[in-house]
């Protein structure tokens, strides 16, 4: 019997890639770097900020990388106010409720972003815990 379902946030509940793409594009322009979709997919998408920054801006100190990442994530939240859940999510959540299946959210997104996205999606009370 199924007791619980673990949901990933980015790409499962919501497609955040276009918003992350825009935020990275704007941030990298400050360093004179232009980014296209291939660069984003191969060097940024799905990776942690710390790994990305070591890869593409290795000249930054650790403190500068942390400041860059903080600013990039703040920009993401500014741009992400209109996120919509992926098709079928509400039906799946209703099914889990109907069958009394527990739900948890797993993500490598910064906790501030995860909470923000759940709020935008109207899902703050849907997932406990967030891992």
C-alpha cells in the first residue's frame, strides 16, 4: 500500500526554468557575459549556485559568489510572482487527499525560494515536511 509521495518542486509542481533563465541572463550581463539556451541547459540548469559560480565566474571570491547567489535568487522571486502549477497537479493532489496519502516536498531550491513558490502556487498547507 502506498503511504506517501515525495514531490520535487522545480519541474514537477511548477516549471521555473524560464524564470531562472531570465534571472541568470540578467545577472550575467552585469559581468558582460551573454547566455543562450544551450549555455543555460549545459552549464546552469539543475546545478547548485555554488557549483555554477565556480564554473562560470571563478574569479569571484567565496563572499562575492554568495552575494551574487543571494541577489540572483532575490531576482528570481521578483520575476516569479505569476508562476502556475503544471497541468494535472491539482488532480494528483486531490487524489492523494482522497486516498489519505501523505505528501512531502523535496527540493534543492533555497528554502526561501521553496516557501515563496508554494505561496505563489497556493500550496503552503499542502506539503509537510519540506526536505
